[in-house]
């Protein structure tokens, strides 16, 4: 069991590593050749140019202004200077609200930390329970500052109950104010935001089949009948996944061709040679330039053939469409109402913005989505509960006893005080971190299989499962399994009536493990985030070997966006640890506060200068954030109830149950009061926005603006002639010739009568292409 000295050594190591990362970043960011790595967002916006390359050769690569190194921490105040409104305009509402999660952590835990250390730590430390009554239980100096050191049945436990109420009420107050603030920010953002295609567009799924009409005709007739005054245009959804793969493959081949041509232009004496086998490691040797030209020509023919098939084959058209309206009010009415008597047909929802659409999943039949999600629910269950076995096994090895048992020859080395402190205070946290490194990728693959149609919904789904995984494996697994492993020998030797008491003492003892985990994953991890070692190396490799044009350089320095599916669940784990241990082991709270403070500054810098958010959901994730903090509160209540029930204080249990009930009531109140702002668009706001826009720009033609907004990106990447063909297909008359024998579903007379419909060709082309 780690002592205060071990934790101190671990804290020193992690603080040193964090300082080294920050110092390395401060130096590297000043070098001219790294400027595009640490400030790529400004380059992509066209607001920053490369540092001057005048002067000596050394100055082109190294900053020789030694005065700038004296101000190596000036990036911190610079990151805090930008006002929130300017930050929203610069990076979007999603990024600004994401930062508020860290700010909430500070608002909640800074007062709680001061109060806990002023009240609970003295109450806990001025007892001798661990020294006198429970000598046979493994404990540490930190445990003497915890609730474990209070004797059973003591009146001092009422202090913990009062503090639990105080912490809960304060947390709920902060959450209430933040929910109200973020809801207002979202509505204000939607009102003040410029015109976007998704404000006028609805995604329609499960279009019923019609033997007489194509999907495009069915969609058009339905909305001309049921939304005659507001319907404008639509884009049917097609299955272009194979075409997208071919286009991506051709682009890769083109990049290699450019690379070999550049290599040949630098050395005309010898044409580049390559092997045709896997990764160029084996196979027949061929001329690299001629080989890639041939491959590109073959792929171009395949792409043309596949594109023609997608445009003409009715089987490639999915029973779904992006339907656009003349006003935001019309789109809101359609997106938020039931369209037909059968609630499983004509399903409507707000369309994601074009950047947010996950095109691969639009081709998944809607009827199969329920089956897919059931399969993934079962798979996630087994992943979560069976993953605990390797984690517990490796965690057992990552202890002094486990290492000595597995490698007896290392015993002499391990027993050295400094090495022992490092192992106890550092190794368990880093082992758990390594185990979780591939988990986000696995969960994202599972979310994609489920069929979500936007990147934001994929990330929110993956974040939810990552949080549940952390709750079960990282928290509950470490507390229950870890404590059982630590105290197993004690359980076997003591009488049965002493076991509940030992469990009550053992649960808070896992605080030492979580302190080391916070330092490894939180402090050092956040410092490593700003260093951006991986993007730094990748950029310089690409810039040296692959970059030929300014567009290539932009692609090489593009850092991507915030990984919400990874970052937000990690934040929530710290909320969970802080809530649970606030009344149990307050010594953990300062480590939480340091994490939130450092992370807020670091990610503010990254959002301002680095990350380029690829979509904007207007903070649609906020209800999930709020709900997970409430879950953390409820877990803290349950943990305290279980703990006090072993401390012969049964009369306190009803008070804590009441506290849990009040917390649930608070959650339901917030859900009813504020969540509608995140799932529905008020018609009043839509009318106001439409009226204001018509007054400002009465001559704007909305149809051309929306007509091509939801075309599949793979069609936009083709040449101009092909794009003209797509536009020509889309600009056909609104009055579609119908094959129906009856004109009941056509609001205006068709150009062709029902009698003459027999002369129509067998296949009527779709009027639009996604």
C-alpha cells in the first residue's frame, strides 16, 4: 500500500514530467519551422504567414532571439485573453461549451476542496482507529486522512453527512446555472448564426416503396401534397460507398505518383523502381511512375463505370432523402411532427450540417438499424465485463507483491526505497492507461456499425459507452476487485462478522490508486497533449517527402478536431472520482483541481490555435454532460450509504437516501426545463429568424443554395463536366411525370395525363443525386 512518501515521489515524478513537456513545448513553438504545427488553425484561416526566412541559414530554422525564451510561459495568459464571444466566433459553440466543462470542474471542486480540507480532514485525522482497532488491515498514511480513520458509530459521521448535503447542493446549484447559461448560449447562437443548409433541411428515412414511382418521385409527391407551401427541393440518398472507396484509392495512387515524379525530377539519372507486392516489400520490380499511371487509368475507368451505375441503377437509391424547405419554420414543423398514420414510415429528423454527415451510414437500411444496435449492445456488455479480467490481472502484477512473485530475481532491485516508491505510485496508473489506449477506436467502430448518420452522433454514442466502461472497469473494477485483492489475506483469517467492517475500511483505501492515475493520465497526459509530439513528427516527415503544393502543406498540417468521444468521458471520470471521494478521502481533491486548472488552460490554447472543428452541433452534447455529472453524484451517495452502513450508523441511511431522491428530482427538473432547447427548435425563434432574414435579403434565391448542399462529396470531387451532369439532373422540373393511374397524390395537374403514362420509358431517372 502506497504511503504519503510514495505518493509524494509519484507526484514529484509526474510534476517533473509535466514540466518537461511544457518546457519542451515552450521551446519548440518558438522555432520558425514548427510554426505550422503549433498554430495551424490561423494558417488554415489565412490569418498567419510563415515567419520571415530572411537572414542567415540558421535563422530560417532556429529562433535566435534569446529574450523570447525568457517569456516561455506567456502562452498561458495569451490563451486566457480571448473573450468567450470571440472564442465562439473563432472556434464555434461546440468548442466553447467543451471548455466550460473544465470550468465547471473548477467551479465545483475549488470550494469543495477548501471546505473539505477545513472541516473533514481534521475530523478524520484526529482519530486513531487504523492504529488501534484495525491493525490487521493494510493501510497507509493517506488512509488516516480518510473516513476509514473514524471509529464505528462515532457522532463525527454526522459531519460527513452534512458535508455530503453541502457538496450536493453546491454541485446542483452550479449545474443549474450552467445548464441555463448553455441553453441560452445555444438559442442565441442559432438566432445569430448565418444561414446554413441544415437550418432548412430535414433527413427523411423509411420512405415507403412504390411500384409505380421512383424514390425521388415518391418523396416529391408526398411533400408537395403534405407541405405544399413550404417544400422546396430534395436530394435522394444513394449508396456510393464503393465509389467513395475507389476515389480514395485513386487519390492515394495519385499522391504516390506525385512523390515518384518529384523524386525523378530531382535525380534524372535513374527512374524510380518499386515492388508490386505488399507495402512494396516484395514482388515484381517495375517502373514506379509507369506503374502508378497505369493503376490510375484503371481506377478512373472503374470510377466512371461505378458512377454511371450509381446514377442509373434504382437499387443504389436508398429509401431516404434530404428534404429542404423554403423557411426554417417549414423545416421545424416537418422535423418535429409525425408525417403519416403509420409511425414507422416517413420518419423525419433534423439533417446534420453537410460537414457533419457520415455518408457511409446513409446507405444502411433503416429496418436493419434496430438489429445492429441490439448486436452492439450485447457486444458492449461482454466487452465491458470481460475486460475487467485482464485489467485486474495486470493490475495485480503492477504491485510490489505481484512483481516479486512474477519475477523473484528483481526483488533486491524492487526493495530499493526510491524504486519501490516509483512502482507503487506510478506503475498501476500507467498500466491502466495503456490498457485503455485502443478502447476509443473500438467503441467508435461499434458506433459506426450501429448506423448513426452524423459524426457528432457517432462521437456522442461512443462517449456514452466510454463513460460506462470507465464507470464499470476503471472505477468499480478498481474499487471492488482491487480492494478484494489487497485484503484477501485478511478476509481468510478473520471471523465472518468482521468482514463488513473491513470492506467499509477498504473501499476508501483505493484513493491512493486513483491519485496516481490522476497524476499519470491527468497531469502528464494533459502536458503531453500540448506538446503534440506525434503531429510534430508526422508533419515534418510529410513536409520533407510528400509536400509539393500549398494544398499538400495544408493537409499535412491539419491537426483535426477535438476528440469529444475521448476527452469528455475522461473529464467525467474525474468528476466521478471527485464526487465519490470528496466526503470519503478529501486528500484526493487537490489533485482533481490541478487537473481541471491545467486542462482548461491547455485546451483553451489548443482550441484557439490548433484544433479545427470539422462540424458544429451547437452544443447538442450538453444534456449528456449534465446527466453524467448527476450520475457521479448518485454514485457518491450510494458509496457513502454502503460505507456508513458498515460503520454502525444505520440511522443516517434515510437521510442519504433522501439526498439521492432530491438529486434525481433535480435532474428531472433540469431535463424538463432546459433539455427541449437541445432537441427541438422553437417555432417562434424560427419565424423571427425567417422574418429578419427576408427583411435583410429579400432577393436571395434559396433554391440554388440548398439544391447541391447534400450531394455526396464523392460527386463533388469529380471533374466539372460530371458536376454539370449532376446539376442538370437536379434542375429538372418540379412537376415530375407520374406513372400512377390516379393523380390523387399530385397537388397540381401533371404535364402528362394518366392515359399517356404508358408511353413513358420503363425507367424514369432520379431527379436528384445525393
